C-alpha cells in the first residue's frame, strides 16, 4: 500500500472530515517514516504544533475505526481495515450470488468470518514517539504469540520505558486477541475489585453476578481467559508493593494480588497478562519458566538515544561524546529527555561541554534526582547501606570472593547469606548490575548516592 492508496482509505474512514493541507502533510510524511521534528523542518512549522496536528488526526481515526491508532501503528491498522473491507465485500458478493439462480455446481470458497474484537485502553498514553527496542519487541512478541506465555513481567527503573513498551507491544499484537485491556495501577483497588472489573470487561458487561469470594472470582476470570484469547496489561504494579522492605513484598491489604498472579500463571488458558513494575513481584521468581517470564528492560543504545535529541533539532558532539553521555545516564529515556533540555538551554546544543563536566565532577540534574528519589525511598535500610557502600567502593565482588573485612564495614549486614538477599533485592529493583567480576552501580546512580549523602550529612 502506498501513500495515495492510504489517503483513499482515509477518505472512506473519515467521510465527513476533509484533511487540511497540514493534516495531509503530517499523514504522508509520517507514512514515509519521518519524525515530527523532520516534518516540522520540512513544512516550516513548530515541532509542538506538528505533534498536536498528528495527535488530533490519530484520535479521529481511533474514533472512526473503534481501535487505538497512533503514529507508531497507523499503517498496520489501515492495512487490517482494508483487509477486513475486502472480506466484507467478498462476503456481500457471495450473498448476492447465492440469492441468484445457480447455473453451475462450482463451489465458492467462503473466507472465515472475522471475529469482532473488543478493546479498552483506559488511560494508556500516546506513544507515537517510541525509540528503539526493536529486538525487545520481537522477543516479547515471540513469548506471547508463539510461546503462549500466560504471564509476562516488564521490569526496570522509573523512566526506562516500561509503560511505552507495554502500549507499543499491545498495539502491535492486539490483532491476535479477542479482548485487549490496558489498565494503570496508579491508584490500585483491592484485588477482588480488580478481578470484578476484568470479568465485567471480558463478558462485554453481560455478567451481572460476580462471586463474593476472591477464589471463586479468580476461577470465573480464568474461565473467560480460557474461552477467549485475551491480552491484559496492568501498568505500574509497584504501587501494590511495600516500601522499606525487600523487593516484591506486598502492601498490607494487597497481598491477594499474589494469589491472582499465581493462579493466572499456573492455570491452563489461552490468554496473556502483562505486568509492568519497577520491582519484580515474588510470584515471578517462584513461577518463572516456560509460560511465566520476566524481562528487564535495557537502556537505549547511543544511536537510539540520539533519536531523542534529534526530535529537538541538531546537537553537536563526536561519537565518543555521544557514547559517554548516553552511557552515563544508563540509556534511560526519561533522563535523556531531561538532559536534552539542559544541553539546549545551558550548553548551546554542544554535548561535548556537558560530557567534559561529567568527566570532571559528574552531574545529576534536579529532575533526575526526583526520579531516583522515588527508587531510593522504597529501599530497606540495609539496601540503602549497601547502595552507599557501592557508591564509594564501586564494585561488590561475587559471593565466593566476599571477605569478612568487607562485611565488617557494614552495620546492618551480618553474614554472606544476608548480603546475598540484599543484592538479589537490589537486582530485582534494577538498581545494581551484575558483571563478570561482581556487582556495580550505573554512573548516574553512583553520583546521585554521593550527592544525597552530602545533602543528608550537611
């Protein structure tokens, strides 16, 4: 399908809305793979204005097609729409032929009827601007579509892109599911209410009686997951997990979510539940296997990080500077977006000037500190102590090489077994990384810990 053919489909989809010149330009250039910044440069418009035009157009298409449409997926959505239209037209022709007198015994092969799909995206954000992660999308699609995983966790630090990945993944694979549901857990409800909401949505609001007990409600939910192939995304599951304890411990009153995850992971059904979280719930450790899997998001590569800068125009620096800059901020998209604004405002779009500062003293911007505060404040006191120790010593040896002298430097860690528990918890929170020689922190986190220590001790 080319751009001209796509515009013809738009005329059918939006019969009462004639595209303006700028709308048609945004549509055609987006079809060619241009970014909003590139379109703005071509047309001579402001980046934010072009983005607003695009968002409005995708919203109109979403309303008309009763399917979530974004800059990322609009090509595949229109192709599916055209395929369904062809099947409908073929079906209409077959109905007409069957109603006419038949002069031949030739059989006409009838295509299977396309099953109506249901979607409910809740407060899912617009992720038209999505950077990299092609390999991760391919891997996750294989897990869900080919390997039939029942439960998948997308894990990583705040700002690493878990929400954006969950939306993009769901948009790309939604065609294989009867129901697609995306829900934020920002203000979590009790477990039994969440199950009741899912049952209501999966029954198309036809289920008038919900069991009173959680166990019976989960059993009914699983029946729907068995009856239809359903895709459910629960975003931000760290909201049901407790601060001040080791990773994966539930808040008081939310322990029943563990039972939900366990039953969904253990029961036989044809659906998939995706969970995003800053830390791994304990059930994933216990159930991890062929049908229950966890994926820790990596940071963006230097090339992918440069795409975020490119959305704001031209920036300057050699390849080594780009590598150093993106690596320092661990490829975290949210952190990089903060850095983009700073380089534009204070360093005249020259990243080498910021890199020079990083090499001398390190630097963590205030907005990034706020992001990391959210992580650090969730830690147990023993985890905080080890994070401070790592910021100073840089490397924690692997368990066989840990010495009693090293343990004596920590007041809250009394044995190698206890240290291993703390290390495992920090890894499940994505706050330390394992190398061939031991465990370490990312540079951005180390500088944050040092800066926080200075503030607390001053």
